[in-house]
């Protein structure tokens, strides 16, 4: 059965929740890297805290920008043709 995926616009809340969950994973990583590099938990927490909020905002803006770009635009820009199985 060949099921075509329909595009559904993402809500602002979904973009925010995706950003927060990803930032928890990524900020924990930077916290550990900073701690093992400096040996100072204080510094690691400061770096991770600053990084969390700045990158959360950047991720949200990135997600919303991609939603403004209609599907297929990149393919048209670079000249990639759809496969027969993807055509309607």
C-alpha cells in the first residue's frame, strides 16, 4: 500500500516543546564536556545555562523559518526531479 504523506503545519507549541527536549539533551552534553574539560562544575553550569536559552531561541527561529519554505522549493532550486513513486 503506497500511502502519500500529507503536510501538516506544526504548531508553535510543538516547535517549542521539540526545542526544549532537544536542548535538555544537548545542554547536558555541553555541561559534561565543560566539566570534564575545566574540572569546575560552577563553570559547567554557567556555560550550559547560557547555551540552553540562546540555542533554544535559535532552534525555534530555525524551525519556524523552515515552515515558511514550501515543500519542494529546495528541489526546484537545485534542480532535483521527483522520483516517479513520489509524483501524484
